[in-house]
């Protein structure tokens, strides 16, 4: 039998995010993963070109694409539920690790070690993925609020606070905020590229 790994991860296109929230524009986990990878790539480029610091960009991008892969099995659960209590947060973390391991175990043996490193939840790679994850969530919330959806206002405020923590210790996150974040608040009409 062939490995179902990629077929399962591909199902992230059918796994909606922000459950329980009235989003004006729905978002699936695959779209979110693309956004996280795009922002992670930007953070790596800024570190390299602006701050002259080399990062394992390929590993960060792979980890960004797969950071929510367990949700093809578990679906998306919003952060306030996952973080309801320390016990619930630990239980969800354990459940995600079990799902990730089961998912990785569907790969051919030769590929499992490579993919295992991209599922690690600590270290430099994880820090950049987590920062990009928070930035992408903030961009989504700000876009919803800009469209008049106040349901995302509290989430935007809370996520912005956690993004600021990353910005305090990661220069590329601060740079992204200073040079790119506000552009997400504008409509496409403001960025007509053919003038």
C-alpha cells in the first residue's frame, strides 16, 4: 500500500480555521499554512539580508508548511479552548504530538527522520515558525476587523500582544511589523500595480 501522508496533509484544504467565529472570509488550514510559510520566508530573508544572520531557511519553510499538519486528523481547535487551563493545554499538546507521530509513521522509513525534524516543537526553527504563525493569525484578524467584523477585535488584540513578545527578541519580527504589517489593513484598490 502507498503512503497516505501527502493525501492526508492535502486534506488541510478542507479543514476550516476559526471554528465558532463568524468570519467574513473563511480560511482553511492549507491557506493559513501558506501564509505562515510566506511570512517565515520573509523573516528568514530579513535576517539574512538586513541583519546578516544565516538561518536554516529550507527547514523553517518545511516546518511552516507542516506546522498544523496534525489538524488533518484532529481538525482546528481555537486557541481559547486549547488554552482553557494548563491541564487542557497539556492534553491538546499531547494529542497533537500523537497525531503528528501517527502521520509521520505513514511515511516510508527512509523519509521519517527528515520529516521528524520538521515537527519539532522547540529550537530556532520552531521559534521562527511560531512567530510567523502568530503574524499570519494577526493579519487575518486585522483584515476581518477592517471589514467591520468586530468579532475578531479581541483576538487581534490578544495575538498582537504575543507578536510583540516575539518582536522584542527577534529583530526580523520587529522589521516585519515596521515594514509590512500595516499594508494588510488596506484594500487591493489602494495597491493598483498598473498605473
